[in-house]
C-alpha cells in the first residue's frame, strides 16, 4: 500500500473531471477506473506500473480540490511533548523507592509517586484548597480520614476532599507504594525527596 500511496493521492484525492462541461459518459468512465484502482489497492498489489497503464492509458490533467491535505491541528506537536504525558504509571510506582517523586505537573493537576517504608507514615495533614486522590499499587496500611482509620491495600483508591485531615500509615512488612494526584498541584515541578526526613526538612524551609 505504501508504494501505491502516490497513485492514490494522484488519482484518488483530486478531481478527475477535465474541462468545465464533461460528458456524463466521461464521468462514469473515470469513476469506474478509480473504483477498479481502489479495488486493486485493497488487494495489496506491489507492481504499480501495469496498474497505471491499464487503468489510465491516457494522461489527464488533475485539478486539486479546494481543501488542504495538511495534518490535523495537533499534528505539528513534537512527539517528545506527547510522550512525556503518557507514562507507565504502575511500573514507575513499583520501581520507585523515593518518599516523593513528581511525575507530571500541569496547570490544574499534578501526579506524584510516593513510597512509605514499613512502620512509617505520611503524617497528618490538611490541604485546604486541594483535592487529593491516592491509588495504592503495592503493600498494605491504614488510611486515617478525619480521625477514622480504614485498612487499605493494592488496588484501593482513596479520595481526600479539600479541608479533610488525613494520614497514611504503612502497617505492613513491605514498602507501601502509591501514586497520587493533587488538584491543583501541591508541590514544585521536578521535586524529589528520597526520604520522609528530607521531605519534612524541605517543607520547613
């Protein structure tokens, strides 16, 4: 099909009618040839010279259509810009050993990886103007919301509403790995704290 693409552009996306007042029979004949050509394209032929000679024995002047054949509006965005917004979040979470590691920060939301070591906790806190979503990927622990504790584990999602006091404690023997979404962003883009002590020290400066 790749080799036939130039022919398809030449004969398929241009007006095939010559002159200002073509005869009806001429219209039908050219429509028949295009239809036959497309049927051959669909069969995956790779030898295009016989196809061109058989279907279009006499050259004609193609007239371009009025609409552009340029890419869609988003087609000019670089692939790297797109790629950085599509991430294997579960794998990244499983591979993360840092207490806090920012992944993506936008205007209205932010994604951050977190790993809480056995016996450790995030610490009780309140985000007055932030909603927060936490998704547990590995481990087990407790979510303490407004003073009420609930057991949590892999595949649990916890929604923390703005203004709610919350804490997350690792009660298991393995690291509690999760990713969290803040809306709007809570931390500076690019932030990474390897340990809770490092995170606490940064917040007090």
